[in-house]
């Protein structure tokens, strides 16, 4: 058997398990600018203003500003464009979506008191985050994902028997005390991506990339889903100076990713199924991952708006984390063409894996200030702090007997344990702290009333990157879960907004245009900082143009 030169050993890469990764924590918590057309046209800078249905999920004290009842809804046409650039290759993708952004109402109860003239209640549905985006690209390769998978198998000390399904042992679902082999290694072996060299009971695993290998990689990613909030708010005002509000949110999470990574290699080292010999040949293979996470959660928000003088308003809001109960499912399959023979394989005999967990999203604090000049001009600004490094996963059950994989002793056990001692998400939560940091969001908006019925608006919003610099610079190994190896790190996000408003008596209609630009970096799999080898990656430019319309009545 020919000795192969391995470009990538990845000796430090751990096994891919069923549990979540830090990457998934941010996927569930990423921010967005969604709401009514008036809210969006002013860059979302409404924390000190209130009187808008979107403020129920931003600063709930905004409900205390209402002096009348309101019913309204908002629709959104989202036109997306993405482009990727890597090694001289440039590709683009487009899609258009139509959403119901917001619908709700506020009811005002007037009280016979100058100290507390009214109590208001509100309910809104708000599409807080849209995950929908598509991007694809081509990357000139210096290594292969197959070598990455071989590194995992070597690090885990896997034997050929560990990655081979037999009638009495299924390595995807170990229940007999055997090693829980990483799914990716099993799929790689079944697809001839990795090869055992030497003793089958103590092999040295190699991938397809060796001396003289060259080729390109291609990726395609489609994300979809949303975070939907159902807000129940209560608020009022004290002497028309202090406005207060509280909001209870029931939150629905739905996230999907359909990703493909493929390689077209020349002089790749693949085992010939006819003679079981490894020799250079052309290799075309791809791996598709299907992943879904869904769940429900709740959070609580508390806010104040203080109006010391008519021309000045100051706002402050606190958002607790959202406490989610989440179920994930995932599976993967490959297609390959070696030695003129086409084939494929899949994980777990084609059945998706399922895993339950609890998840806590970040805390948020919003401070706001607004100035009102006469009856014609409003200018408003918000600062939002979000603690992404405080996200956390946890086990959904605290049962004293919990069947699961014992990672300290490598066997499947139903022995009793202390939850403080056995925390299957400890490493993931440490990764969250290692990868992510607090973010700062700045929003500014203005409105000018040209006539009593007609207004123009404009705004801007900036969101800092949630990713630490050493992670961006490929100075850390990035751990992923399941078979989903790819990930994306977001840079700064910018929104430029503008809009128009018209009202006649109790009726209003608002229009907004929102342009969103976010830079990001796609990675096919983790780099290996110990050997200064980069993972295949591409620069992404993700752009959205949104046309938003709100209509409603105040009565």
C-alpha cells in the first residue's frame, strides 16, 4: 500500500457528537431589524419614543405613551442578494421572500386620575428574526475535507470495526458498550473518503489528499426559518412624565439549514473497490447536510420612558434571555464517483438523529434618548448591549438516572450521576465564551412632518461583530456538532433606512425601504491552528433590500 503524505492531520479535533455547538448558539440568537414600517424607516431607534406596535418588543414602556386604541399590520417584501469570493472565484445567489412582519393591537383604559390617567394593554405578533438566506461559491483547494475526517478518526483511535455497521453492532446508535464513533468518520469510511492503513485494529487513517493532488471545492447553503414573538404587554404613565411597561413574550424558534460541500479532485488517493488498493485517480464527491432546530421559549421585558420636559425623552429597557426548549434533527448523505463507479451513502441508515436540549439566549439592555422639536421634527437614538458570550446550553432533564454516553470512560451507561458533575454541555458553553463577545448596536432615526398628514423619515443602524478577533483570524480550532462541519462568522452589519408616512383622521399607512449589508466568512470546516493550515473559506457579502408597508387605525 502506497504511503500517503497527509497535508492535514487535525490531531486536535475532537469527536463530533450529538450535542449542540457554540456555532448553533449564535444561529439561534442572531439579530435582525424587523417591525412596523415606521419603526424600520427610522432605523429601529424607537426606545425613547413609543406609540408604535413594534415598541412592545423593544421597550415595552412605549405602550404607556398610547392615548387611544390601535389595530395594525405590516407586510415585508425581502429581496436578497449574496456573493462569495475566494481564490479568484466569484459567485452570486438571489431570492425574494414575502413576510407578515407584525400584526397587533393596543387597548387603552382611561382612568379618572391625573396621577395615572390610563392603563394600556397590547398584543402583537412580531417576526423578530428571519433566517432566510442563500449563498454558494467555489474555492481553490489546498487540502480535502477527507483528510479532516481522517484526522478525527486518528484522534479518536477508531478501528475498522468501530466504523463498520454489522448485524449486532450499530456504531450510529451504540447500546452494547462499544465506542460511540463519530458519525462523520462512519460516513467517510462508507463513502471511501478515508482509508485505513495497517492493522485494522489499530489503523492509521488517511484522506484523499496527498502528493500531487489538486482540485476545487464547491459549497451551497440555504438557511430558512424565523424567530416569531407573541407579545403580551401592559403599561401606563404616571403624571404624563414617567411611562412604564412590561412585556411577556412567547417565542417560537424554527431554524433549517441545507448545506452541500463537494470536491472535484485530480490525483486523489482513493481505495479501488475492485482490488482494495489505494491509487491516484479522479474523485468527484459531495456531502449534503440537513439540519433542523425547533422549539418554544419565553422571556420578559421591562422598560421605562421618562419625559422631564416636552422636548426630551429618555428610555431604558431590560430584556431577559429567552429560555428555550429545543429539539434538533439532522442527517447527512454523500454522492461519489470514483473509478467510473457512482454511489452514495447516508448516516444512520437514512434516519435523522434527534436530540433535545435547553438553550438560554443573551441578555439585552437598551438605553435611548429622543428629542422633539416643535410639532414637526423628531430625532432619536438607541444603544443596545447584547451579551452573546452569556448564551448557554443545558440538559433538559435532571433525572438521577440518565442513560447516555459516559465520555470519561467510553461506555454507554445508565448509572446515577450528579448533574453538577455530569454536564454534557460544559465544553460547548466554554466554547461560547471563547468564540463570542458582547456586541454594541447603535441606532439613529429622524422624522420630519411636512404637513399634518404627511411625514418623511430616515435612519441608520450599526451592529458590531459578535466574534472575537482571534477566532476570526483562524487562531482557534472551531468545534461543530453532528455531521455539519461548515459555519459562518459574521462581521459588522449596517442598515440604511428611509420611509414615508401618511395619516388621515384615525387611518395611517407607512412605507419603508431598508437596505441591509453584512459581511461574513464561510468555512467548510475548522482550520488547524497548530499546523497553520487554513480551512477552505470564502468571503461573503450578504445584502437585503426590504420594502415594508404598514396600515392601521387609531380610535
